[in-house]
C-alpha cells in the first residue's frame, strides 16, 4: 500500500517530479502518482484529499506551477502533512508557484520546498515517515553520511 502520494497539477509537470520519484524509490518508499488539478478538476482534488488518510497515505507531495493552488486545496481537505513542490512553468519560472505555496493562510499549512526541488520534497516525506520507522531513519543516516563523505573527499582533492 502506498504511503506517499505524489500529485501533479498537469501531465506537463511529470518531468519535474522525476527526482522525487527516484528518491522515494531509492529509499524503498512506496508511492502512488496522480494527475489532479485544483482549477480544472476541483471536485476530484477534494475527494482525493478527503480519502487519502483512510487509504493509508501518510504524506502528500503536491507539485504544480503557475497559480499553484493544488497543495493548498489538498491541505484544506486532509490533516495529513502536505509538501508543496513549486514547478518552474510559465514566464515567472516558478516564483509565482513558490509564493502561492509558501504564503498559505494560517490554519492550512503547506511545507514548501524550493522550485523544482523534487529531491528535497521526497526527502521531507521520507523524514516524516522515518519518525515511526527506525529502518528508514537508518537509511537517512547513511544518506547523510554519503553526502558528508563526498564533500570531504572533494575538499581533500582540491586542498592537496
Ligand atoms: C498548473 O499549470 C500545472 O501544475 C502546470 O504546472 C501549469 C500548466 O499546466 P498545463 O497547461 O501544461 O496543463 O496548473
């Protein structure tokens, strides 16, 4: 059963969630992928948000561009944590989506990551799941160790 939902606002957003998908797969976290639009399919978004918890989803990653209402619309319908992933679509290159997701009204939180930051969106979901999963927490520690080792190796190379 999927524990993470990745929801995108349009088929055109799919390439922007590749890193999120790869990261979840690297951590062995099951996810489902849906295309639902806050503006074009509002009824389906509401129904999805309302049923997500009872279907076993624990974190929702919602990716959208332009006037990116999707994560907020989902957060309005669920008590699950929602990670907002702003996508660089359109002439403002994601700035508008970033602001729309970050500036939610009090009471309807969306934890927003950077523009096109699919890796961090997935890692935030993994960290939330790891609160109740020691094995997953161990994988996060290994991931952090590998990152640290890579930087230290680069430092050794350049500093002689
Ligand atoms: C948003 O509008 C979507 O999330 C997408 O980033 C953007 C453009 O959508 P399309 O016109 O490509 O379907 O709702």
